[in-house]
C-alpha cells in the first residue's frame, strides 16, 4: 500500500487535537496512526507512567473474578446440557448430525 493510498483514508483527530490539514480537510489517517505509534513507543519505554501498580492489581482481580464466574457458568451449562441430552437422546443426536453436516458443507468450500 503506497503512502498516497494511506493518506487517502481519514480518521478523526485524537481527543483534544482538532488540527486539520492546511486545506481544512480532516487529519489524514497516516498522522493519526503515527500519533498512536508514538504513544505505544512511550508506553514501551515507561509503562509505569500509564498504569499504576494499584490499577494493575485491580485489573488483575477483576480478571480473576470474571474467570471464576465464567468457569461456574460453564460448569452449570455443561450440567444442564448433560441432563437435556439424557432426557432427549434422539433430538440431541439429530441435532449433532445436523450441525456436523452444516459444518462439513461450510468447511468443504
């Protein structure tokens, strides 16, 4: 992709930055991408400036809680699915055959 193609795309300026090109058009995509890349380089050089240890710990605790909740929900879903299959074996087998057929047709393409 050439630089001309990249600059043809436009995106809104980052928050707080309302600069436009000299002819008044919105900021070219390339300038926005460069600003994002520069921010990424700053983060790589000094990650502590972007996220404190307390914030990181809070995010870690939130992730652990979400993971524990997902595991509980998945176990409950598995238990309910097993009960349904035992109560309706014909429907379960026919449903599995149908799903397998559809996936086979889609993956064959």
